C-alpha cells in the first residue's frame, strides 16, 4: 500500500476550497484568546505597577529589576544579584527534575511490563493506568493530602503496625511537595513510554541475546536508544507541568515550600498584587519552557532525518 | 533456572504493581472514608451514606450545586464548541493539500499545550482586564474553549489520518456530492475520533482549576474552585463524597472512550 | 467517429513532477483496454483523471464525444473499482452496492432490488447484510465490482483490482472479469503492472513508461512486435543483445551477432548502427553443432513445465532459452557444445 504522499492527492485535498473557512475559528480562538494575551503579558511585564493591582501605561524595567537586582532595603545600596526569586526558580527546577526522575524510575518498568503482557490483560493494565490520568488533579492532590496528614490514615496505619512510634510530619514539607509532583504526573510518564515500547520490535532483543548481550546490556544498548523518543516525551510531560505546578505546593507544602506557580499567583491577588512583576515571572517561566520544547523539537526532527 | 523470554526483566512486575498502588491508594482511601459514619475524618465509625446526603442537603449544598451546574454547563459547551472547531481544523490540516502556513497553524493549535497553564491563566486575566471584559461565566467558557481545542484536535486528527482517501473518492465516484461524501462517508468514519476528542475536552474542562481560578471573577465558582476553597480550611467529609462522585464520573468517561476506541478500530482499507 | 474514451494531449503535473506528458489514446466502446506499466509510469494518474479525482493540467478527455475534463467525479458516468476496494466499513454489503443508486436518486425499493441483483451476479446474495470486514479478500473484490457496476456506468475503471488477492484467486478472477466484461458490454479500463494479467484479459494494451505511452496494440502485437527495448524487456522474458547492424532494407535488418554470425530479422528502427536485438527464449531450439550459431551450455534450471538452458555464445554473450520439459527431451550437460536455431519471429531489432 502506498504511503501518504506517494498515491496521495485523491480525496486528500477535497476540502481545499474551504480551507480558510475551516481554519478561521481556530485561528480566531487561539489567536485572540491565547496568542494575543501572551503578547499582552509580555508588554505588561515592561509596564509600571499600580498600587491597587493593575498597571500604569509607562515603560519600566522595574519588574525585571526586582527579579534580578538587589539594591538593599531602601534601594540605595550598590546593585548586586538578587537571589530570592532565582532561588525559587532553582528550587522549582530541582523539584521538577527529581519528580521527573522518580516518575521515570517507576514509569519505565511499568510501561515495559504492560507492553509485554498478552493482548487480553494488556487492555486491563492500560485501563488501570489511564483512569488516574483522567481523574481530576485537584481531587487526586486532595486525596494525597488526606492520606499523609499528621493524623491521616498513613500515619495511623504505620503507628498501628508499630513501624513508627510518633506520627511522621509529612504534610507541609518539601517531601510532601515532591511526593505530590511525582504522584500528580506519574501517568503522564507511563503512557508515552508504553506507546514507544509497544512499537518496539522484540526480535531486536532476541538478536542482541543471540549475539551474547545480557538482558541488562540489551536494555542499555538496544532498547533504550530505540524507545528514547517515548522516554523524552514522557519526561517533558512530567517536567513542564511540575515546573509551573500550583496545586501540589499549595495543598501539600507549607509557606516555606514556595514554587514558581505560587509566586506568580501571589502577584495577582487583589491587595498585594504586582501585575508587571507577575507578568515578568510568567515570561521567564514561559521562556524556560519554550526553550526546552524548541530543543526537543529540533532534536526530534534531527532524529527523523536520520 | 527456567529460560525466560527476552521480554522479561526481573523486578519490573513488582514496579508495575507498586505504580498502580501509588496511583490508587489515595483515591481508594478517600473513597472508603467518604462512607464513614463518624464526624471525625480520622476514625472509622461504620458505613454510612450521610455525607452524600450532606452534599445535597447540607448548608454548603446550594454553593456546590451552583458550582456543579456551572462546571457541567461550561464543560458541555466548551467541549462541544471546541470539538466542532477542532474537527474543521483537522479537515483543513489533513484533507486540503499542502499550503503555506500549515506548520504555523499546527503550532498555533498546539500552543495551549506548550504554554504552562499558570502562564495561560495570567495572560488571559490580563487580556480580559485590559479590554475591560467583566470576568465571570463567559470568560471561563471562552478560556476553556481555547485550551480544549488541542485536546479535541489530537484524537480527531489521528483518526482522520488513518482513514484512506479512497473512501471519499469512492463516494464521489458513486455520484455523491462533496457534502454527501462528507456527511455520509467521512464523518461516520471519523466519529470515534470526534467522540474521543469531545470526551477528552469535556474532562479537561471539568478538571481545570488554575485557569478558571484566575478568570472566574468574584462570586463565580466551578466545582474545582469550590472544592479548593473549601479544602483550604481543612478536608471535610463532604469533600470526600464529592471527590468520590467525581471519581466515578471520570471512570465512566474512561470506560466510554475505551469502548468507543475499541469498536472503531478497523479504518484503513489495506 | 469517436470511441468510448478519447484522451487528447492530456498532461498532468504535480508541483514539479510531471506524471503524464501529453498522452493521446482512444479507447473503443465495448473494449477491455489495459494500461500497463511499472509503478510511477502514470497509468493510475490517467485512470484517476478519467474518473475525475484529479484535474488535467492540459488536454481534453472525451467520453462518447463529450468533454468531461471539467466535470466533478459525481457528474461522470464512469465508476471505479479501487485497488483496496474502498468498501465503506460502516455500511453493509447491500448498502455499499446500493450507495451509487441512492446518490443518483433511485427510490429505496428499486435500489434494494437492483443491488440484490448485482449481488446475485457476483454470487454473494447470502452476504448482503454482512459488514465488508467480515468478507474474504476475494468476496470484497466482488462486492467492489458489484458496487461499481450497479449504477450501469458507461465505462468501468479498475485500478489494479487483483493485486490484493493471492495467486490462485487472481488467476480465477482474470477469467471472471473477462467474462463479466463480455456479458455486460461495458468498456473496461484496467490498470495493472502485471504483464501476464494484461496479456490474458485485454483486447488492447497501452504500455506506459515515465508518463508516456510506448506502444498500443493487441496482446499479440505487443508481445511479438515490441517497438522498443523497454516494451520488449517489460513484456515477457527476452534476451537483449547489443549488436551491430550492417543495413536495414524494407524493414528487415542484417544483424551481426557477437561471434560474427549473421542473421536477418524484422526491425523496429530504420537506422543502421548499434542497436539492441531481442531474442525470445522460447523461440530458440537446440540443434546439433555445425548448422550455424554455436554456443556452450553453462547451466540448466529445472522449472517443471520447462527447462531453462543458459548458454554462452562463442562471441561471449550470455543467453537463455526455454525448452519444453517433454518426455523425449534430451538434457545437455553443462559444458556441452550446442547449435542454436532461431525460429520464425524469434529475433527482432529494437529502437531504443
């Protein structure tokens, strides 16, 4: 059978005459209600803040200055690098990376295991993995909070079993946030890797074994390079939302466990708002993510050519 | 030792079971405690449906009912509208030949997936504030339609891509007009993808907290924002009952989409 | 007088790729006409232009004298049997067959009746309510035929309809298709890359290559009098030898074979010089040494009905010949010196 393109133009161009009409709603909706707002946000990050929230239309670098430069409490000291917000970013990045690593460590074996089940049971496993993917993230986070509370079921259970003698202080710690991120995005790791492993030709593993490679050598030398696109996709799907996560740090972490998402949200609260600064922090976050995605896209297209 | 297939890796089965345990334990625990007769959320006081009654008749009932109604109508409207938009876009992307700006359009469709949620939330709020558009039901709906488009688009486009162009050609050859070929042949073949897209968009809309929280305006609540507001003060048993009901809805949706996808498997003629 | 289909100077360009270069040919009414060529030769493009799935870049397509080049596919009284059948998976077999009738506005009882008759014709009445996916490949192919014939098209287009079937079924379907064409009296335009299919079914064949028609003729003409090297090589098996031509007189060429032996044979070219000579392997016989052309046996391949004898001419050229595996045949051992006799019509000088 001829692939797309070779024997293509049949029926494949039947909507050519109304292409613009078909695309107009998409261009309008996303263009006006997403692209335009993002551009507007970029503009806002260069405006002057108004005390009651909102902005004054006057060009200002104050937002970025506040982010990067420290001039002392009264603004009269020599400028040095401001660490407060960079630290928030740094902590968020580290937490997102750790969450990604944890998800990969659990997700890859799970995806592999599911993909190697007989077709009948594979459906059941896949179904079980998909359910949490579709369950409201807020509800999942609330459930986790309920479970690990000071006198929640986990602590009670461990106490009853005698594993611990005093309740573990898990809630409102960095650990809880880390656990929350891992728990939130774990299904996002499993599904793309599963899709890649399902397409993997297991005869390659047999060929490797035939040529004296051990199981784990085969995994490293053959399997991982081949399913890499799935792994990278999974890592992005975990890392990107973890970086800007809002629910896990807010519901599981305390005031000390500040992440980028909370920092941004705080700028838009009525009384203590600083919209230009919030817009600037959003810009920096978005730039980070877009750079990451661009790198990924370039890599992906490069390996396609190969 | 018995010979094992190259597919077998020791320990992977254990990790897979661990994975499911991690994913399900919190949900199951909440589900169990939602049936707890005791007022204390810590101790087990026997099986009871009292918290479910509480949800519908308790002091918070009107607030949650209104929030649920908002969530539901927004999800229905947003998924319906975004599915129509995404279907049109998929036809233009896959059945209208090559054109200039195709990859740019593709990037635009996927933009809501690439921009972090919190950034979408902030920029949408800024936009509506700047044009002095009263935040409320309508702003939530517009935001939801926008970010649901790529979620609806993906399954629809995947399905359409798998449908051989010869079906439309055959219909045209057998005297069908362009419109007849679309409504009698292509659309029925696309249906599983369209339904999957709509279901996904529905769930995504129903789930959204961050964006809604920014553009909802004062006094307006959807189920997630109402739950969040309530949980901030501590987890009450009623929340667990609501969570369990939402869990049931999610499971229903996965099952539906799973069945639809399985039924609509054979598409290509080769 | 025009035929069923007249292709007049039709060209088709896809972007930078020219699929057809000003092709002209005329297909008679009631004819089984085959477009034959390797993949990418433009045969399917030509078929799709007749059906209306593509628009011509240049030229005219006449259907019984009427220019149809600008009509939509649904306005053309031609129907197509698709390569992978393209049976609508969401409709029953009967609904598939009745689809064209429904689109033409026939009322429900009449079209059900007519579709039923068509299914009877292809011996599938019992399968009317099945889904296409529940049918075997051969059955699907017959449904596709019934569906395309149901609206009584003036011309039926068949796009490699047998390529998805296994060998045995393919051979049976060849006879069935030929019979169907004779019974219905509809003009069939058949696209294939399989020369055997083309030879067994067609009234006439157009051999195509790189968007151009190389030769049009009956199967016998195409096989026995190929006009050029491509046609000779594509149809059947042949030995191609590069030879010097001393002179061409009245269409007969005097050719010097490698090794110096001279023969006279029909020529498709009028110019002397260096050309290719085609010698059909089944038109040569082994004879005792001393009567003319001589060679050494290299190898014998056993093919069941035939034996394939590989020989090397004394001038160094390798050839093969086919001899029937009859009871009295004597199989020469490799290394044996043999004489070769060229029968009437074995050799033909080709244009390039």
